[in-house]
């Protein structure tokens, strides 16, 4: 990329910020002169959010300014070292993101009451939706009046979930699993499994490759 001045009101810096929001992995390899202003920008964003919501950042994380995080007391969001949250993501706690978790553009995580846990080094591609709650569907009342339940979602370490996937309440995805693009995960996924489809089914095992 062409080198340009990086004063606070420089349009090139604004464009650089926009690029980082949509490609946040670049933040962790910035040159020192860019990291100097980017780190101040991130510290300001994260401290401002933490003052208003029960969101906790551990260490060096990245948060896009267009991401929306809501966390009331008792529904905390904990974000650990090296994790990034890209543009247009929506998170409502309780949620725990482990170390070096990647949430790419447009992901939606709704923690319900039981919460969402995502393990270290897990990559969530763009446009994924996780819902840790469900509605009743009995015919004794309208759907809008049905009670909700929440069992939670647990995603292990070193998992890759492809773009535009959905994960429903009560699902556990084991360590090192892979979920193919556009899949809907409605049941538990064993460690190392490769799953795909709607509903997702096992189509392979990473240990066989």
C-alpha cells in the first residue's frame, strides 16, 4: 500500500482505519508508525465501551467502531488476548471469547441466558449467526407469547466456522472441528469432525487428511 502522512485529520488515516475494521487481522502486523496511532484509537474505543457496558478486554484486542456490543451486569462479555471483532458485528452477552478468536464482518452472537463460549484460536467467518436461546412453538398461544429457553452454545479451540453459518441453542462444537460454508448446526459436532449442510452432517474428519 502507498505510504501517506498519518496525521489525525488525514483522509488516508481514515481509510486505513476503515480497512482495519473490515480486515482486522492487519492490525496485528501494523508497522510501528501506524501502530502508534492505531493503538491509541483502539484503547479509546475499548475503554469507552467498557465504561458503559460490562465488557472486559484482556490485553491486545481489536474492536471495529461499527461493532455493537451490549452487556448488562450478569450478562458480561469477556474478550481475551489477541481477539478481534470486525465491522458490523453484533454481540449480546453473556459471551466469552478466548485468546486469538476471530469474529469477521457481520457476525451476530446472541447469548441468551446461558451464554456463548468460544475457545482459543477459533475462526468465525463473515456473516455467521449464533443464537443461544429458543422459542416455544406449542399451539396454546401465539408465537410471540411463547416462553424462551436457553441452554447455551460452546465452541471449542481451533475451530473454523465458514461464512454464513448458523449455530442453534444447545450445540457444542468440539475442538479442531470445521463447519462448511452456509451450514446450519443443530446438533453437537465431535472434535476434529468436518460438517456441512443444513442441518449440518459429518462429511469427514481432519485426522484423515
